[in-house]
C-alpha cells in the first residue's frame, strides 16, 4: 500500500458516499438521463438537408465546400491546384491519382514520417485526404484510420484538400458515437476537423493558419473516391 | 511574480492600470457575447447543462473504479500510465521519460495542469528546455510571464505589446503590429520545433474509461503537432477528468467549446487511443499519461466541496466574474484564477496561503449561473470561507481556521448578539443614530477606497413609526 497509485485510490475509496445531504450531488446509483437533443438536428436527415447543413457548418468555420458530384473531383482538384499555385501535393498511401499536364508534383505518403519529415514540413504546398465521414450539425470531417490517412497529412501542409462522400454525412456527433461502433474498435487516432487551423490569441483577432493548414477545401463526391 | 498571499496589493496595482483594465474588460465582453450567441434558447441550455452535471456527478461517484478501468484500457492499448500525488512527482516522471527518450527539449501544447505543477521550471532545473507552442502560451513564455486566463493565456496583452515583444525577442524579426504577420512569425518559429523535437506534451480535456481514449480540443493545431509528430507523447491530467462511456462525451464537448470560446466545436477534436500501430506511417512511438492528484482527493473527501471536481475548465466563470474582469488573472497569484481558481487553489496551496482568495467574491452568483456543469460555485466559496474561519463543522481541511482574525470575529459575535436581542438592538440603534457624529473616519478595509459609513439620523424603526402615525 505505498505506491502513489494505491495511496490516491485509497484516499478516493475512503470517502465512498457522495450522496446528497448537501443537495448538490447525485446519489451514486442514479443512471445518467438520456441526452437532450441540443442540436437543431434530431433523427436522420435527407441527403440534401445533410449536405446543406454540413456546408453551412463548414463555411461558418471558414472551409471551402465544392460540390463535384456532377463531374469528376479530380478535375476540380486540378483546377484548384492551378488557381492556388500548388506545386507539391502529397497524397495518401493508397491513392491512384496520376500526374496531369502542368499539374503539381505528386508525392505519396508511403514511408514512415521519419524519412519524409523535411519534405512534408518544408516543401509541401498541399495534402490530400479522403474523409471517413462527416457530421452535418457542425460541418465536421472525421478521419479514422491512420493507415489510410496518415495523421500529419491533414495537419502539416498549408492547404488541406479533403474528398468527402456525401453518403457518409451523419447527423450529429452523438449519432456518430451511437452508430460507428467506436466503442468496440477504437482507432489509434480519430481526428475531427472543422475548418482550417486558427487562433484568436492576439487581442481576440481571428487569424487562420496558426499551426495547421491555412485553407481547408472539401470536395463533395457521391460513391467511393 | 505575484503570490496569492499578497492578493490585495496585486489587485490594487491592476485596478490602477487603465490599459490592463481595458484589455480585460474588452476581452470579457467579447467572450460573454460569443458564448451568449451559442445559447440562444435558455431552456435548451438548461437541459444540456443538467445533462452535463449528471454526467460529471455520475463519473465522480465512480471515480476510483473509472480510473482503474481507464488505466487497464490504456495499458491494453499500449499507453503507459503513471500516477503522481504531488507536482514534484509529476515533474520527476516527465523528466525521467524525457531523459530516457534522449530529449533535451519538450514542446508543449496547452496544458493548465503542466502550469499547475510548474513543469517548465522543473524541466529547466533538470537541464531540459520547455517550449510553449499554443500562440498565447508562447507569447506569455517569451515575456517571462504566466497565463492570465485559462483559455486565452495572453489576454492581458495588447497587440502592440506583443509586436514589441516579438521584435525584441525573436531573432531577425522587425516590428509589425499586423496580427496575421505576428501569428505567421510564431508559426515559423514553432514549426521547426515540432519537426525536430523528440518529446511532445499535452493536457487532456476528457479521458474515456471504456475505450482508453484521451480527448483533446483545440483550434490552432499545435496540440495535434505535439501529440503526433514527436516520437514520444506525454499527456498530463488531473484524476477528475475521466468519464465512463464514449456517449458521455458529446454533451460535455457541446458545453465546453460553447462556454469557453462561443464555438459549436473547435477546429480539432483529437481522440488518442494508442501509439503508432503496425502499418501506420506516423504518430508517436510511445504515449504516456500522467495522472495527478495534487489536492483533488482532498476535494473529493468533503461532499460539500466535491462538486469542485465537476469542472471541465471552460473559463466561463472567469469571463462572467466582476472581480476577475477588474483585476485580471495575475492578481490572484495562482495557476487558476477567477472563481474556479478560488475553489481549487485552497486545496493545492493550503487555506492559509489562499485566505484572501475565498473572500474575493461579491457572491453575485454569475459564475454559478453560467457554469456548464452546474457547480454551485457561490456555495462552495461560502463553505471554503467557513473552513478558513474554522466554523465549517464536519471534515476539517488542513489549515482550517487560519483565515480567522480575532478582531473581526469578535465584531461579528457582538453583532450577532445584538441582532438576536430586540431590546439590546433598539438601545444600540438609539445611541448609534444619536452619536453618529462620533463615527470613526477610518473603518478598516472599507475606507481604503470608499467613503466612511455613517448611521442615518433615525433608525428605520423610528422612520416607520413616524410615517405610520402620519397616515
Ligand atoms: S467552474 Fe464551471 S464555469 Fe468555471 S471553469 Fe469550471 S466548468 Fe467552467
């Protein structure tokens, strides 16, 4: 009984009853009541509503959302790369994207970051990722599997392009937690992203591109990317 | 550096500084307005915070079991768990991990618990550098100061002050007061460090016991940098931050980001459950969690104080506190300022060192009304005042009674005696009004910044009698 662990747990256990004579604490055996629906969204959403809500949320947080369902997202990507003068684009390991005339140099993130750090940090204009899903309520993207989407790909390059299959837009974070089975198979790093990196640490003035990307461009597709 | 024991002096200095006061007033108005815009429907807010309170109380009621479950699941996931009773132990654990990793610098994401244990000093004493990477924290560290707000650390500084600071302290930087340029300067300096440093450190906003997951919210991306790029990631948190289930997380997060900065969600919401796994190309190779007690198990012992541990560190109580808004964060002389600081600091530093903090409240109740997990902050402050006066009854905290001043308690005893006996009270009233010319000009702390009090020419009873006879 003399490690810090045992002493801390021992102290906590020596005062087991947190019950209510003060009127402030719940009795121990009361379950947590079901969460109220705080979000404007309850239940499931029709596809168009889900897209509209996702777009509204995303744009509030300064992301650009482009619907490419009528054409090919690759074409749109090429156009944006030209417009934003992207010269080096990093792709996820499984990407089958091929270089195009006058397009950026494409590099695949296919080796451990240790061999790739300088290029990624100092010589990359943009990173491309495929979202595993999104949250309509807040305009949030999520990326689950670091094997298919290395964590730094959505973080280090100054521009982040993300391809999102609109059928993977879920209503709320709560509904995602209920439906995605993360309780049983939690990925090593699950990241939720809403808009580009930002800070208001200097005199409450909002500035984008604090440490992560300055720009986030979401390309909406239907079906697998 | 300010200490809580010189609170009155510290506060007086700020009150006399119009620039600082304008900074805080402006920032608090900004944060209050942003928060209010996120909770347009008060009934919905009330329902959500009732939920938040229930989740925190449910978790605290099971705290020791949840900590064991969290430890077991983190360990299974490959995250190493360390326990620390004191700041010193926590720092030593972090120093040892850093040395073992061969690191000479720790790049830090925002973590108030690391401030609480004064990690930067301990690392420096051990010959290891510490670099803050949250923009606000970076500014404060460059200036050799401490954060003045738990969410917006550099809130006390104007952009001109920051511009001068950068021009003076960052090599090769010319004066610019463009906020965008200043942020880009910080970005450039810190980016190299993220790339090259072996050890990254972060706090934890919520830990999930059932999955063994550490959740972090942030806007800048420095938190993700610190937890993703270095080979070793060390997280440090207080033992109260754990909840049982993943489904407990969304309501708490909805409350946290809205209450803190008036956002429906932060840019990044990062769930870390294991170090880099087989087949993954990035992420830390080692992840550690340091669980810190430092007074928390003491808060747990007294059921009238236990609600303190419900706190999710949103800072809303500070933003709405009339005292904090006027004196700012540094005057408290503690890591956590404002109402939350007044509740936790006595457990961390002792009731004797913090006796002036528990009384630095008008008990207006604004903090309790905005608290997203419904902590009865004014009641807890009252209970701490009783502890400080030695009149709490029940469990006595160490140094209970140390705030007692004999003259003051005598005066109140006298008053209580008078007030309980009508005849005595009338006689007292009669003389007090007749002899009001003799009221002393000096009335203790009251007259430091206010006109002396003088009884009226007639007591209320006399005036009532007069007005009823006239009718
Ligand atoms: S006491 Fe309540 S309002 Fe204050 S920081 Fe904690 S959770 Fe927020």
